[in-house]
């Protein structure tokens, strides 16, 4: 016959196997969700556009950020980290990415929002590359699940341009 230790070991191995299978099924079920997130960003005003004493360009903007990210939330979503980035090219770099605003969305009820704000983080370019520069505003999101892998996506909004002269 099997000893008490062998029986406890068998029950624990069975329980861990069932738990692992349930976690795998839960993680795979999230792949069936096809989110349809939407966002819109308006640059209401360039607060200032200046050349710093060290030669770098700096921009401050007032933004309206509206977004509906409710479709990102499923029963397995813990929270969503979202950030708005300015993306542009320079002669030295094919992609420059500067985070302007970020936030954590804790639940589906908070995922449909409208925010009126100035850029939370400094928009600085190393050099004088921003005058008249075209740039995209890109809303990135990272869906953090309770179980499984993190899902990352973005929405690119092109067609923004900085002024030709410093203000």
C-alpha cells in the first residue's frame, strides 16, 4: 500500500496540475478578446517653445486627451498602463519617442475618459531639431492581466507640427 506521504504527494501534484491547466485556459481565453480602443488628442495651445541655454529645444503644450479603452478590460485584466508619446524623426535618429503624459487605469469604469492637461513630462530634444518639426502623437497601452502575458498595443495619430519660431 501507499504511505500517507505518498498519498499527500499525489493529491498535491494533482491539485497543482489542475491549477496550472486552469491558469493556462484562463490565459488563452484572453486571446479571444479583440479590443477596439479609440482615442483622440487635440493640441489646444503651445504654452511655450524655447531654446534652453544648453542649446536644447523645449516645448510645453496644453492637450485634450479623450479615449475609450473599455474594450481592453476582460475578467482577467488587473489594470491598464497608458501613456501618450510624441514621436518624430531627426537626422541622427529614425525614431525619437518622448512621453508627454501617463496614467494607470484601474478598472473598466475609469477607461472612458477626457483629460485636459499640459504635458506631464518635459518635451525636450537634444539640439535644435524641433522648429517646424512634424510629429505623431501615439497613445500606447499595456494591459496587465491577473494571469498570463502582458498585452501591448498603440494608436498612432499623425499630422501635428511645431511652430517655425521660438515663443
